[in-house]
C-alpha cells in the first residue's frame, strides 16, 4: 500500500517537478529494499514503479509537444495532462486499497519496464 501511496506523496512534495521524478522515487526505494524479503510488497512496488514511469513518460511527451509547437500545443496538451493526472490518481487510490486488502493489483495501462 505504501508503495502506491508514496507515488502520490512524491508528486505532492515535488509538485510534479522534473517530469514526475518524485512520483517514482518512493516505489523505487520500497522495491529495492523489500523485493527479496517480502515478495508481495516487492511485486506491488514494482507495479507502482512501472505505472509511475509510464505516467511520467506520457507527461514528458505531452510537455515536449507543447514546447516544440511554440506553446500552441499546450492548448491541447494541458487538458490532456490534467486528464492523465486525474486518471493516475484514481488508479493509484484503487491500487492502494487493493494492496491494503492483500490483493495484487495490476495497473491497466502500465508499460512493464522493470521486470
């Protein structure tokens, strides 16, 4: 549960700064510390890490589209960023609740980079 919620805390602390780096530092630290001693915690931390890397990549791509179109693209990308952020928030809360109940949660749109 903490692996999922640490992504929210990281996002709040950094306010999304640095392309969402703060959003995947918490799950990364938990995964590195607990992956061998607590398999369920390691699995959920890895899942949270993969999801937050995916969200950070999407946000970075949307930001770059806005920049490369000399700001005009932000008319489209800012609403999309808000939607992606809201959807991520909902999925993270669902994942934290499921993990608290002891159920392994799989994010539906995560690119599984960390195996």
